[in-house]
C-alpha cells in the first residue's frame, strides 16, 4: 500500500511541475530510441547532449 501511495505522490509532483512551467521546462530522458525521438521532435524544441 505504501508503494502505491508513493507512486501516486510522484505522479502528482510530476504533474504539478509540468503543468506550472511557463518557460524552460527541461525533461531528462536517459535513453530514447531514435525512431521515437524523431516522432516527437516536431512537438518540442529539443537539445541532444
């Protein structure tokens, strides 16, 4: 039960952070397949490092 509560809290924190960002929202994704990256590039300004 505690694990489910933590998952809900993490989701809530993520939602609050993303929904309130007006500028400069950074999301780090450790690995993303090139095919998937190409399919979402048009939705975002992205920086690959």
